[in-house]
C-alpha cells in the first residue's frame, strides 16, 4: 500500500470501499437489484437514443471521433452506428445520456450517465459477459451513492458557490470500469485516487449560464473514469486512501464530512434501489408538477387553450423561471417548470420534440407558460428538497388549474412515476424505451435491444450489442 505521509487515524474507509467494489459477485446480488440494473441500463440507453434530433448530439459524437483520431475502436457509440475506443465511446454516450435530462436522479446526481456508458464501453471492449456487466453496474451505483453522501454540503451551503454533482460523477464511471478491467483491491484503491485527480472542480457556471455545455460534463466524467481505472491497471505508486486523507477529497467539498457513509451497510443495503428514474425529459424537480398536470389533463379532458392559470405550490427554488421572449438553451427549458408544463400540454408525447428551436419560441407555448405561476407558500429550497428525498420521500406539491370558465382542478402528490416509492414496472420501462428509441431506431431494432437487456444474464459476449445498436446507420441529425 505504500507509506503514509499524512496524520490521520487508520480508518481504512477507502480500502474497504475498494475491496467491496472488487468483491461484488453476481451470485450474491438479490434479483430485485439485478432487475433494477437491467431497467436502469434500458432507460439510460433510451435517453441517449431519444437525443438523436438534438444538434448537440451530433457535436458530441464528432468531438469523440476527433479525440479518437477518427472512427474505429472496441466500443459502440449509441448514435451513428460507429465504434470508438472505450474511453471516447463513453464520452459520447455519457454526454448523450444526459442530453435530454431524462436519465435518473440519485440522492445527489445522475449516476446512470456514468455507470451505464462506462460499463457498456468496457464490457464491449473486453468481451465481458452480461453477468460481469451487471456486477460492474451494481458496484458502480453502490460506490457512487456512498461517496456522494459522504460529501454532502453543510446546512449553511450557498448554492451560488456551485453544486458538486459533476465532481463525484467520476466515481460512477471509474468503479465499473475498474471492476471490468480486473483491478484488485489495491488497484481499485489507486483508481479511486486517480478519480480524485480527474474530478471536475465544483462550479456554478452551468447554472449561471444555462449553457448546453452542461451535458458535456457527464461525458467527460464517463471518459475520465475509464482513464482513471486504466491508469491504475497500468500501475500507480502510493496514491492510496483518498477518502481517508484529510483535505485530499472530502473536506474539499464540504465542512460536514460524514465518512461513515463510505462503508455504510456494504453488501447488505443496495442504495441503488433509492435511485429515482425521471419519467419525463426534464430536471428532477420539474417532474412531479408535470406529472400532475398530465394526469389531470387526461382525467378531465383539459383543453390547454381554455386554461386561465396554473399554480404550482409551493414553488421550487431556481425552477420557476419564465422567458417571455423565448428560451435559448436546452438547460434553460429543462429546468423551467412553466416551460415544461406548457410543452407537455401542447405535445403530450415526451421527447426531444419538446426542445426544438421552434418550440423554444412558439408563441402559443410561451403564452401558456406565462400562465404558470408560483403559489403563495415559501419555496422549497434545493438543499431542503434533497434532504427530503434522501429521507425516502419527496417534497409535496399541489397544482391547481383554473379554466377560463371558472372550473378548478387540483391535485396534490409527493412522488411521480419512477420515484423509488412509485417505481416503473418492467412493462412501463419497456414502453418508455420504445418511445425514446423511436427517434433513432425502427421497431424491430428496438425490440431486439429490449430483449438483449432483459436477458443480460445469458449474454456471453457484450460486444454483440454493437450489431443491435448499429442500426442507426443514418447518424445523428
């Protein structure tokens, strides 16, 4: 393990977490956890396929190809039908997975955009089995959940200082990559240290600018996670115990470090079961209000043209913005409750169709979005809402729709479909995937991928996936 040049208790949090990740075995994983791993895989691939019409998707693939020195490699790019190196494929697919903000939300981030692209790329490139892939996926989620919780912000955290989601995202990729590369416990410990060196600086730039570049950070984290694991595989000296060394990682992110999370219930509790799946292509905190509007519109046959006002109570911090002259970016629209509610009413079928240039400036949509108002109660802060989520629930919301004729519809709920308390069924995951994949693949190809993912346990060589995904020969548009 090498010498220690720091003054700290011999807590061995890093060693234990690394050895846990290395030791995860398919035979020991409960079936419900394996099923969740399959469904998270299906949903993540689906969100990337749905991003095909978005222009930034083509850009992400082109960047990956350029960094790769051209096309060619061991792992599939999910759009375009090509192959790249494992790291560059993960960059492209990680970016695509977050493009529509449709993948997942754990207690503190979007691990699916790291775990699934990295695990798929490395398992394809090394011709691993489906069981080995599933082991790596479970290990990735479990490490990510614990690391992210160990470094949650203090109660007086100022959101303007930046949120660290893009920082610890790298552990969602380096863990499954390291496991599939066959790292031993000592090497996985070093891979975690390399992940710290590769991790992005917490920044509020994406929130301040609402730039579409926000989605690139997930691709970068997926790519860097694989590189971190590869570095450890080739040999690193003395980069041990990153989570144990004061100010090496944990204290850089929060004043209230809780290292007990790092080893909490390892092998007993699967915190990936607490990961939320977004039912709608929008920010996590937008999903519940949109779900309520959709349910009321269907139940009562609401014609959006006859709506006078929609009130969301309590409102959510940073999520009630409305641009009367039109929206400029994906992120600005995806993070806007008024925008997404209006888009869902005008076009009830979710997907990239909500986020076109025409929709961003559609006069009818903007007029309707302007009718979505904040209720009178004190707004839910993002930090407070995360704490409610971490405690197993969700912030309660009430949506009131008032029609022009005075009719009032009201609905109150905490969770939406896809929350751990109301998880989608296998059939619902498959139906969502069919919608998502329809933007890139034909029906036959879609069903073949569904069958592949549902039967991952019997797959002997994950590289077979390329023959299924390469159907998108037309490329991105």
